[in-house]
C-alpha cells in the first residue's frame, strides 16, 4: 500500500473571507465569531466534569436499529432529561463499532432526513423544492403524540448544537425564529402568503375604517370552512386606524402559526431542555441555521492549508499532488462524500476546515499511508 492515501480527519478553516456568512454581525458591537466563542464556552460550563479515561466517561446511550431509527431515538431522547447533557454514545444494534465520535456524527447526519419523511406527517417540504426547506405540517395534529415528537425534534437540534455536531436538514425561518424566541413580523409573512402580506402593508399605511374588516379570519380545514375570531368578541370589533396595529399583529400570528403554534412551542421546549434560551441572545436566524447546518461549499485552498501529513508524506509528495488534483476536479457533492467517508459529516462548521471536530476537540484533516476501507469510529 506504498502509494495509497488515507483520509483521516479533516479540520475546518472557515470558507473564504469573502463569504458573508463568516462575518455576520448584529446591531451589537461584538462579532458573530465572538458570540460563537462565548456560546461554546457557556455550553462547556453546562457539561458535567468527566474523568480522563474514556471508558469511565458518563454517557447518554443512544441504542438504535437502523430500520427503527426514529422510534429508538425517540425513546433514548425522551425517557430522561437528566442524561441529555452527557456525551452521546451511539450504538447501532447488530453492528460492530465503538463510538469515539464517528458514530455520533453519523447519527446526526441520518436522523433528521428520516424524521421529515411523509411517513411521520410531521413536516412538509415547501414550494421551493430545489432548496428543500421543511415546514411544520398543518396536518401534524393527526399524528398520535405529535407534540412529544416535536419536542423530540427540538432536543435533537439542541443536542446537535450542544455537541457541536451538524445536521443535514434545513427548516423554515419561522422555526429558527421560534427557537430564538423572536417575535414574528410583517416581513415574515411575505414568503408564506404574498397576497396577505400586501393587504396588511396596505392597512398599515392607510386608514382601514372603510374596508368593513373585523377581528376575524376565514379558514378551511379538512374541507370545512369556518370563521374564527382573532380575539374574544372579534366578530363585533371593526378594524380602525386606532386598532389596526393589533389587528395586523394578530393576523400575522394567526397566518404563521395556525394549526402549528403548539408544535412550534413543543420544538422550542425540547430545544431549551438542552440549550437555555439566554445562551442564544443576540444571534440571528441565519447564524442559528449556520451553527446547526454548517456550510456545504468547499474551499480547496482552505482544505489544503488545514491538512496534516504523516507517514513521510508532504505537500510535494506525488501521491499528495495527485490527491489534491482529484479533489479540485470534484464537484462539491463528491467532496461532501469524501468528507463524510473520512469524518462522518458532509458539511463544514463555521470557520471551515480549521474547525472540524474530532473525538477530543478540534482535529485537522490528515493524509497518511494507511488506507481506510470505511468510516472510522476513531478519527486518526
């Protein structure tokens, strides 16, 4: 195997500096990077002390069969809240392997794609199927124990952030906004219902007294059309210039949360079971999504700059030159598969390859002469 190359662990150094995601700021003076560093320190303070010997570390056992991934995971995450902050120990029943980080990464990669399947009726994909943004299904109330399952999903997201793991499913901005406990605004309505958005903007900018509007809304559910009040006695309260602000806010709240408010609250509760709300103070929706989902674009120069070489290899070795030539010719999809083979994850955290996580913290991508035949549970 003298000429073979093994992909060990690859660390993330942030994408190019021109990527705006890397320099996101809020109205505060501190940068996203500073707040992210503070978040990681606060999360570390929440983790229980661990002995140095790996076998003695207390663990949250996640014991699952692949064919019952959701059901088994639900049981592991919902049976106790006391162990949610322990280091995870993923066990795939019937498979060999010890979880030194690789199985945990695989778990977070595969769990949400299974949960969002139509089988469970919990989420539905939006109209923009090219991006596959998932929304809470308005028919999810038909699912038995649906609120428990939404709390479970919230715990999955919270645990991923707690363990600095990445997930592969993107949810709509309203879900992230709820997780951040931020209020809904008129602008949130535009991508959901453009007609209603324009109507509310008109009401906001004009006197609605002559429009014969009341604090009610007509809804259709399972082919049944009915009128519901936005507030007690709403059918007898006309919309005026004086109360239109309240009307607009109630309409937004109704449109964005009708049939899904309790589900959103359950997800938020599950998320906060692990990540206290105050820890995310100041973060934006885009930043939360970035922390949870990472990035799927690969800067090969950054990859090279954050790679270790062992076993006699260096940047001038013919095998290394050949390897990087192949990587440069790959699509981002194939690069993601390569990254998954070596690390168990298909995405990069904020910061790029210098921020990849191994079993004991930051770990650089490594090229050596020992050929891997499958994803390793221990990252070399």
